C-alpha cells in the first residue's frame, strides 16, 4: 500500500467518523431534549396544527402524530442524504477536500440543528 493510498484511506475514515459522531450526538439530543433542536420544534409545531378528534380512528391525534413523525423522519433523512452529496462531490478533488467539506458540513448542520 503506497503512502498516498494510506493517506486517502485515513482521510476517508476520518470523514466517516465525523459524520457518525455528529449524528450519534444529534440522535441523543433529539431523544433526550427534543424541543432544543430544529427537528424537534418542527415536529412539535406539526402536532399543534389543526389536529382535532373525531370518531374516525384515521383522524385521531395518535394517527396524525404517527403520520407526521413518519413524514418528518423521511424529510430529515432525505435532506441529510442531499447534504452528504457535497463532501462526496468534493472527494473528486481529493480526500483532503472531502475531509474539509465534511468538517464544514458538520459545523453547518450543528448550527442548523441548534437554531430554533
């Protein structure tokens, strides 16, 4: 294994570690204090919008809650996948660019998740 190949392997592994650590921290934060993240507030506001109960079980508060959480989860996963395309595109220029893009993206996502 050449020096450059080893260097690239280490930088790609560091990039993966950055995203894994960031999303583990975010998951813990959402589970322990959901109203302190943008995702939690978005879900909370969705609960309050035009939710009323009828005799029909498909319009109950529980059903609306389940559908809203399901939609919010898919939206979040989709946006994270879209954001992840930036460092992957930077990988075309080299592993250093990918690592730098990952660190910048983690910082931007941290700020977005902390804003309310």
